[in-house]
C-alpha cells in the first residue's frame, strides 16, 4: 500500500520538559502533493495512527486537530497548545527527530 514500511512505535521520551509527538510522513505510490492527499503516520507515546492528509494543512492548529482526531482518548486541543507539548518530525533515514517550528 505505501512505499515505506510502518516502523513499530518507540518508547516515549521527553526532550526538556516537552512530551514528544512525532509524525513521519509517507506519500502513497503514484500520488503527487499537488493533486491527491497522502498518508501521515502520527505517533503519541507508544501508539501510531495512520491518517489521511488533507489537501492542504493550513497551520499548526490543523496539524494539532489531526493529532486530536487520531488520539481522542489521550489528547485535546488545549493539551497540544500547552508550551510543554511539542510536535517532532522524524527523519527515518537518520532516526533523528526535529522540532516542528514552522509548518509552511
């Protein structure tokens, strides 16, 4: 279904005082960013959920809403807007996490 294998969820960690939520992104084979939505894998703690990307992510609130819809029992918009929470991008080729600072 996708070009990448889904990595098993890793044990959660904190960086400073921020809980980590990561989102490795994988586009489906044959899809382009301009035409069709892709697939995003959101991870919170030890759980990973697959979500469909909207045609356009309009900002950080839209990204937070994807996390809340993927993990409704664990997350709320208010929790994700806390300065103690952060969203990280995972570079699977290097197994490194980058802090998401600007969604553009």
